[in-house]
């Protein structure tokens, strides 16, 4: 009986000590607000969900709206972080924008699965010149203009209406800026995807995670990636056949088999070095433990050197 009582008292002592130890360690709490690029939105939502499991007293609000909104909001100090899917411009850095590269993805051209020339497009692909003729030069009015032969149906071109990294990156691949892209302007990644899905003759562009279904990892129902003929030989060679699933495409991006641009780094941007404890902790976690969620969410991990540079930047 005495032995049992001693064990009970020892257990109670250990338990009370652990409780006191926890009470003496301040719990991380607070709010973190984030807005910006659609490209980064699914990844940041995943990070927020996992981080809040570890720190339930931290509330993270994530809103998409385009890279332009993200950079504007963070410079105006309306949010703690902006999601930006393009390089931060010198003028933005002069206003205090501090970018932290956190992951990588790409923009892909998308067409409707009911396109009457689908098999030919998938076999031949579209060269960079053809894409320039479609979006920039207005030299491709029909599918015959880019495929040759008998393809008289018109090309219905879609672009983005919001200031966004996807459009800026896609335009950069074509040698121009977002404002130079022609086509019917549609808001947001989901809107552009829906526009292409509704139009058998449509062509647009989407960030990887709005082009592929996160459950099946295949292209979203109703549309498919239009392969880029990288060497311009008029056909999609085996080395260029990596659009079947999201994982095939992200592997090609990681191995630099997909051009950059439209592959690019994605950034979390703060105004100056972040100081709010919850925001700092979240950013540190993203650049370290949070990287384990990158591949499963459909993104590409950055080099250890880039991630380390981000962590060192926080410590400045």
C-alpha cells in the first residue's frame, strides 16, 4: 500500500512539474494576415492549416487576389505578408518590400478538351513563336495559323484582368509585359480556367495548381495543357511529354526541362524585416519544417541555399 502511495505521489509530482513547466513557457498567439498571388494561395493555405495545428492560438487569414494586390497590401501595411508570384521590382523594394523565396511553380498554356484540333495540338505542340503570334502579335487568328493545314476555326484567346504574376511571367516568356497580352481579360486563376473550359476554341494559361485537379493529379476536367514544342521541330518529342499529371510536370520543372520563365520562384513578402512574433514564427517554419508539405501540395522545393538565405534575412 505504501509503495502504491509513493508511486501515486511521484506521478502527481511529475505531472504538476510538467504543467508548471508549460505554464512558464509563453504560448505563441496572435494573428497573421496574408493576401496576394493565386499561384501561392493553395500552398500558403496548406502551410497555415498545418501551422495552426501546432499553434492553435495563432489565427492565420489568407486571401487571394493577385500578386499586384499582395504587394500593394503589404507595402501599405494592410497585411503582414503579401504572396507574390514574380520577382519583386526595385521600386517596390525601395518602398520597403522584402521578398523571401519559399517555393516554385510554373504557368502552363491550357486548351479545351473539345478543341476540334486537340489531337494535332497534342502531337505537334505549340512553339514559342506560335504563342507570341497568339498573345502578342495578333498574327494568329485561326488554329491553321499555328498548326498549318486545314484548321480554319478561330482561336479564342483569354488573359488575366488582374495584376498578377501568372500573366507577367507568361508575358515575359513571350518577350513582353502583362499589358501587352491580348485576349478577353478574366479575373483570377479560377475564372481563367472556367473561361477555357466553357469554350472549345479557347486558349489561356494557368498556374500549375489551377490547371490540375489536386485529388486526381490529372488536368482539371474539361481542359488540358497545350504542350510547348521547345526545340521547334514541329512535334512533341518524348523528352517534352511531361504534361500528363501534375507530378510529371512538377518533376520536369524541378529538373529544368520546362522553360524559365514560365517556371519561377514564388515569394512571401514583408515590409522590412518582420517583427510580429507570430508572423516571424510562421515565416521561419515555412522556410524550415514547412517545406515537407511542398511536394505533396504540387509545388517544387527550392535549394537549401535559398531557404537558408531567407532564414538569415529574418535574423538581420
